C-alpha cells in the first residue's frame, strides 16, 4: 500500500482555497493517485507553487475522490480480467491516417 499527501491550492471565485489530502497511489512509475492522472509539482502562470508533495506512506487516506474510486473498483476480482487472449491489443489496419471531422 502506498499513499502520498499533497498540499494543493485552487483559485475559486477569486479566493484561494487550500487543502492537504492523503491519496491512494497506483502505478509502477511514480506516484500517480487514483483521483488524478499523475502527481506533479505544479505552478500557476506567475510561477507560484500550487501543489506539491508533503509526505509519503501516510494513513489515513483523506481524499474523498480516492475513496469513491477505490470503492467503485474494488468489487472486481482477477476472474473479471482477460489478459491472455489479446482481444485488448492494438492491431495494424489498412488506414494510413485517421480523419477527424471538423
């Protein structure tokens, strides 16, 4: 089990809101949280720090979004997955380009 505690700031309706929250960590290459695509130190347009890492391996988890995601996905078990058939793999097709409508 891995967790990461972040300090995050948001500008909402002209007021800065801040939280320190502990998140569930997933992923083999770093500290991606369940509730975001990845954890990075982030800055605003004026190079002010808006999020950073405070601690690792802390409990309890306090992020409500991480809890909701975990609660939703923990119902799956290994029998629900097919990693052997190759059905989820990309295959080459005759198209050379994907056309996206304008």
